[in-house]
C-alpha cells in the first residue's frame, strides 16, 4: 500500500495511534543480532530457540503420562501387597489352632503356624519362620493351606525373603477346618499348581 492509498480517515487513525503509543527505541544489541542471524550464528543474549514439532510434543506428553501411570501402578501394587499380607484388618480374630513348623529336606528352617478365626469369614493364618534360606535363582516361596477331608491345597500367598526371619499374616480362602500348612518352592512365572517341592510344613491337631 502506498501513501497515496491512505484515506483521510486512515491518516487520522494513524496519527491518533502514534500519539497514544509510547516512544521506544531499539535495543542496543539489535545490530549485532541482525548480523548474527544473517551469518547463521546466535549471540549470548539471544540464543536460538529449540523448534519442537507437533508430533514430538505429543510424544513427550505421552512419555510424561506413561511415567505418571507407571508411578500410580507401582503405588497400587504396593498397597495390594500390604493388604494381602495383613488382610486389611488389625484384629485377626480368635486363635483357633497353633503348631510348630517342621523343615523338609533337611533345611534348618523352623517356626510356627497359627490359625485365627479360621471357621468364620475373614480368618487368617500366621506363618513365622526363622533361618529361611534364599530360594534358588528364579524361584520364590509360596504358602498353602489344606482343609480337613481334602486332598487339594490352596495357595494363600507367596514371598521372597529379604532376611532369614519371616512373619506373614495371610487371609484364608474360606471359613473351614484346616489340617495343614505348607511352604513350597515355586519357579517364577510357573504354573499355579504346587511344584511338589516343600521347604517346610505343619499339621494342626
């Protein structure tokens, strides 16, 4: 647009704007910045900006969201483990039976097993062990209970000890009269059935 194309109304508007806006001089390093841009360099005062494409921004957002989701899942797993080993209740119920745990296969492990409120809903079994050896590589321990009159054991929890002393409080699967407790050696990621190899066990009178 040339000056000849400006109407009197436009000129009046421009004059009013020029009177209203403050007079600001150019920054002192403007010339250096222009030279740096022309030569493909950046000054220390005006670094070049990082250009991020739309796809890259979306990718970064997905990474952040994935990290948050992983943290939330980890917290949920930790809570689940705590509930599984405490039954979510501070009172396990009345003591039903207690007996000594006997080591299998000549291991030095020892301990006790106790049933609490086993014939009512919310019953628990407590397993206390001493001198527990580390499981073989790629394996863990699993706790099983056996109802009287049954030939099939039920898993109530698994663990990998961080020391030789273990104290577990596990929820029973159902109200029943239980005959025995068994601690088996299981392969990580193996089938859900009992492996047939036991670390220790106990029978209730």
